[in-house]
C-alpha cells in the first residue's frame, strides 16, 4: 500500500469509529431519556397509589372507629355510668389529670347507645389528655325523658375554630358520625385559654 492509500484507509477507519461513537452516544442518550421518563411515570404512579392508599387508610380508620367497634368489655360488667367511672379512673391514673364523673342514669340504656356514649367519652378524654393541657376534666352523664346526655368539659387551652371545622380530624368526625348514626348529635365548643366543652345528645326510644 502506498502512503496516500494508507492515509485514506486510516481516515476512513477513523470516520467509521466516529460514526459508531456518535451512534452509541445517541443510543445512550435515548436510553437515558427513556429511563428519565420511566422514572417520571414511576413517581407519578407511586404518588397516585400513595394517595389512593391514603384515602383507603382514612376509610379503614373511620370504619374501625365507627362500625367495626365491639362492645367495650367494661359494659359487660357495669352499667354505663359505672363503666365511664372506671374508665375515668384509668385515664386519671395514667395521665395525672383530675377527672370528675357524675352520673345520673335512671333507666337501662340500650346497648348500642351505651357503646356509642362510652366511645365518645373515651375520645373526648383522650383529646383532653393529649391536646388541652388541662388539669381537670368534668364529665356529666344524665338522662332526660327522651334523651341521653353526656358533657365532657376540660379547663385547657380550648379547641380552635379551625380544628373544629377541619375535615381531616378523624377523632372529631368519628364522634359526630357515631352520634348521628343513632339520630343524635355532638356539639363541641372551645374558649381560648378557658377550655373545651363537648355535649352529646342521643335520642332514647319512646317505649
Ligand atoms: N380538648 C381539646 N383541647 C384542645 N384542642 C383539642 C381538644 N380536642 C381536640 N383538639 C384539637 O383538635 C384536633 C383534632 O382532634 P381529633 O380527635 O380529631 O384528632 P387527634 O386527636 O389529633 O388525632 P386522633 O385521630 O388520634 O384522634 C387535635 O389535633 C387538637 O389540635
Ligand atoms: Mg383525638
């Protein structure tokens, strides 16, 4: 081979090499692009799944709190007032909060009303312990001719309006839903620096 021929061959080889490299480069770029878009789809899918899972979690939590609730064992051995007094003592021993209970229940309380009232009491006191900074909780259980009434009042910081109307507060929602499912109602009010009061009303059957 002559010298110019060699040069030409070398030149051609180099061009081929360059072409190959740039093809490779394009392939790598395309692959990177594909990976990026796969990652994006992955993230979007994951986010969608997480949000769906979140919704399901909230749903399950609500069902657990409202419907799937078994009768509290204390109600197998005590009437509603007695069960609430026992539970109050347990709360007080655990938290150091003073919990006064007065109960004037003159007739038998239907089991589903007793369960609902007991659970609403538990949530109200749990909230007082966890969020209010109160020193005292006063609970009153009474019976009118057609209604069962429960008051739970603490002397803590007072629940804010914003919290009262939040749709993500499952404890508050659960209490209201539970009372509404029995045709009743739960009203909650907070006074800044002066505490929170909850009033539950459940209708008793006329018979
Ligand atoms: N007695 C209270 N005093 C002051 N703030 C309260 C009181 N009860 C509730 N709150 C406020 O209202 C919010 C909502 O209460 P809620 O019971 O719905 O949820 P939570 O107690 O935070 O969580 P959980 O779902 O475990 O019940 C609380 O996070 C708290 O900020
Ligand atoms: Mg709560």
